[in-house]
C-alpha cells in the first residue's frame, strides 16, 4: 500500500517535468522557437530562403506562410502525420544569431479520421488539437510524443542555414 501511495504521489511530478523540445503552449496556442548561432547575415539567409520551395515566401521580410509539405519521421508515426503540414514562420536577427518562431501549425490529414475527439476535415486543421488536450495539457501517449519529436527535428533542420560556399 505504501508503494502504491508513493507511486501515485510521484507520477504527477514526473509528468510535469516532461520535455516538449522547442515547443511551447501558452493559453492553448502552440508555438515552436529556436535560436541559432550563425555567421550568415540576413542577405545570405534571404538568398537561401529564395531557393527553398517551402520557405520561399519568407525571403522578403523574413515572415510568412510556408508552402504545404509532407514530413517523414524516423520513429513510429501517427496516422495524422501522413498528411502535409504548413505553418507561419518569422525570423529575427541579432549579432551572430537568429531566432525562428513558428506558429499556426496546420496539417491536412491524408484521410478523414476522428482521434482524441478531434474530427478531421478535408482542409487544414490545427496541429495543437492532436498533441494538446482540451484543457491545454500535453498528451503523453507515444504517438503524440513521437510527432512532437518529429516536428522538432524537421523545424530544427529546416531553419538551420549554413553557407553554401565551397573553398575547394
């Protein structure tokens, strides 16, 4: 009985300490944010964005809506991750670094499903409905956590700009 009480007491503590990578939930509004160190200036990053079919709209003004894109994950993927994603992104610059903020993350499911009380439709849906409960708490199941890890990796790679100049 004492072990049960101890486990029941510690379970909520561990669930509150759960990481959500670079995602934040403020008042049921889901955002992703990361700061990168870089030697590239805003003009060089603008050139990179111009060549990227998904982020082309950000090349002027460093803010805009992405073009829908399918994302492949390494871990077991939830069925709702099979569709295409789009999002609103902004990039801000300071000396030697830049900050990327992603919001309004939407997905267009490849099939119509009802999951966690969220009813899929033909058009884009808020991604937050798949990983946040109605009360704003994070979903703790494996599929939700895998989708968070997948999108975190996607955004981290997508916005890590490197110089394309070769000195060879």
